[in-house]
């Protein structure tokens, strides 16, 4: 059972949000080592495979049924299907399917699955902005890096207090990566 101890705020902490924002906004998002490049492509292909593998799962059908009720603009693709929906809904459904069977990538130190929230948002954005594959991979590396950095700061205390970590690190990773894949390039 999770415990929720009283914890006093440390008023002498550095401005973490500002530091992270500066890191993301000034990062060149290029020039990765061969090992990072290899892992980025492997991670993306793993994410795509997981999403396509669950494209017809009942959770995908339920999510897509709810999305269709909103009559979305056909902007971004649902992997493994012919459907196109608005960017946010495509990110949601592709995020659901990529994690449905829990075979997606895992950052072992924190037990998070960084590609799901990051790649889902990035692919939807890249499709609408016509970003290149190079821009998409660069954004994925940066987004996953941000997500894992946040996860490393929070783990395991976050779980011990009864919270699931993706609510926080996944959002930061998405935002970190979405800075990069804007337009052709």
C-alpha cells in the first residue's frame, strides 16, 4: 500500500523547470553518436510494431469510437488502420495501442516506457507539419532524454506515494520532443 508522508517543500531548490526549458530550447537536436542513433531507430520501430500489433484491440476500438463521436478533422494517422483523426486523438489512440500489450520499450531504472507518450505525439505532429524522418528521430531522442531525466528524478518516491510516473514524465517528454519536428527538414 502506498504511503503519503508529509514532506516539506525545499525552498532552496534550483529552478528545475527553467533549467529544463533552457536545455530543450537550446539543444541542437543533432549529431548523436552511432549508438544513440541505432537505439533511436530501434525504439521507434519497436513503438510502431507495438502500436500496429494492437490496432484492432478492443481498447483501440473503444478509444476510436469515442474519438469518432467528436467528428475529428482527418489530420494524423492511426497506425495499423486506414483511419485519420485530429492530431491529439491520433496521439491518444497510438499511445494506447503502443502500450496495450506492454511490450513497448522500458527504461529499466525507472520502469517507464518512454517511447509511447513521446513518439505518439511526435508522429501526429510530424505528419501534419510534414517533418522529415530525420527531424522525427531527432525529436524522439530529445523527448525520450527529457522523459528519462524527469523519471530519474522522481523514481521511486513517486510510486511510493501511490502515483504512476507517466502522468508527469511522459508529459515532459512529449513537450521536450515536440519542440523539434516542425516542418520539412
